[in-house]
C-alpha cells in the first residue's frame, strides 16, 4: 500500500504538506495554480507556444494542479483529480502519448485518475500510482526505464516490475532513483560516475537496491549525481563530485552514498547540474559545488566543496536546483531565485544573472517547486495556492 500520512499537532512544512497531498490524505483547502517561466524552445512551459518567458505565467486557467516535475525540455504534472498531464519535447516518447509528437500545451496521459506523483528524467518519465505501482516511459538509454532493456524507447506508460510498494521517484540523466514504502532505496540506468550508488560504475536495466538502509526519506537525482535524505535527518551524496557538488570537501567522485558532514538536521535537498542546495530543520539554507554563475547564492562565483550557509535567515522551507540556477520558497510563501538567467529562468522580468537570492514578484502563496532532472533545465514550474 502507498505511504499513509497522519495529521499531527504543530505546523507542517510545505514539503511535508506536498508529500501528504501526493498521498491523497491532505485536505484540499485551496485551489492550486501552476506557473512556468524560462526557456521554452520545445513548448516545455505549457503555454501553447515556444516563446521564452522571464516572469511567471499561469499554465491554463484551471487551478487543480498538484505535483509538477521538469525534465530536459519537457514537463509532467499530476492534478488533484489524479489525472496525469505532459507537454514539451517528445522525441523519445516521454510525453506518454503513444507517439513522438511534441506538444506546447498540457495533454492528458491516458484516461486514468489514479496517478499520485511523477519524476521527470533527462528524456524519460516516471510516475507512481495511488496503488503504489511504478511506471516509466520515454528514452531507454542505458536501461533508464528500469524495464530490463536498454536503448529504444516507450511512448506509453509501462509498469516497472510487479511490486506495489513504491512511494517516491526521481529521474536524472539516463538513470533514476526511487524509494519504497519500507524505506529502501533503489536505482537503475546508466552507472557512469557511480551515479547509481552501487559501489561501481556498472549500468543496470532493472531496479537494484542501494545498500541495506531502510531509513531513506527522499532521493533527488541530478545529471550524474544524487542527493538523498533519511528519516533521521542525515544527508547523503554520491556520483560525480568533480565540482565539489557532493559536499565532501574535495572533488572526488563516489560510487556509494557518503554522508555530508555529521549533522542529522537536514530536511530537504535539491541538486542542480553540478551544484547542491539544501535546507536544515532550523530553516537555514546551505549550498555547495559549482558556482560560475552565482548559483550557490553566496554573493560571489567562488566554488565550494563543503556546505556554506546562504545568508543568515532561518525561514527557508524548500529548494530545487536547475542547470546553473536555484529556487527556494520561504515559510512566508515567497519565492526566491538566483544564478544564471539567460532564458529568464529566474522569473525577474529580465535576463540578468544574480549571485544572491532575489524575490520573484510579490506573491506570498507559493506552495511547491517542480523537481527537475537538474542537467539542462533552464525553466521553472511552481504552484501557488489561491
């Protein structure tokens, strides 16, 4: 059965609320509008055209979006009614339409109303249904779809194995990671740079368990590395570390998960192409890795191979990295961005890059940022409550 959420006293963070919403046990007290901005060459903004946007624009007029995810020039999202939608590039069938036609507006994937969550990869799509089954489609390079095959593609969703105990999935460059309801972590696809975490660089075309831990809470796959948090607040990283993105105070790559420091207060992590951003339970935000465009938010372009605090605020709630930029939502519902901005992906109404966080507009109702595959994305999807 899929993970069940219970209501406890106290205030839940937005990331906790979003997980409960995806599980179908969070009350829908608001409408949820989807906004997009940045690069749009393949229609990945879902606005019916291929024009870049430098400020947030609402996707359609319906306010029932729940869980978005952004791949390389395509997007996926689940609505509150359990339907699944896709748009953008489709050369590998990643939109799940049974064809390779690109679409610049959202199109429904099949007719089912039982989709719970999604995780877009480089050119592959992954989704979990409310019954806990895992499905994949799109490009199958290096076994990225987890179907026991490699190369080729699937243009419609196909179930991964027969198990019905998957709870979260994240796609990267030709690989993916997923967590089961028993807290185990599984990866598959391209093994280059050790991105699968199996202690080697062997590619796998079916899911393989990473170590023996049963306390994994969330995995985030990037281009060629992963970040993952555990239920006891630890943060782990593995894969390509050439830019210091693994937070180990070096530029070494690791093929097995290595803990980032010794702290047990990590709440949320979002990898970019070669940098990492994470938030602690005390609301502070930290970053490390590549910083040529100011994507670490530290007011400079100096690379860091260990976590460095971004400013002094203790009001950060959730964060995501893209190619060479970052986004974060505060507990007051404001949205902030920084890093490279050549396609307007910072949502500032311009194409100016910023090396420190700058607020996007004046809204105070931002709820969730789309998880990205973290390699080439130069666009952002976000949901606001209305």
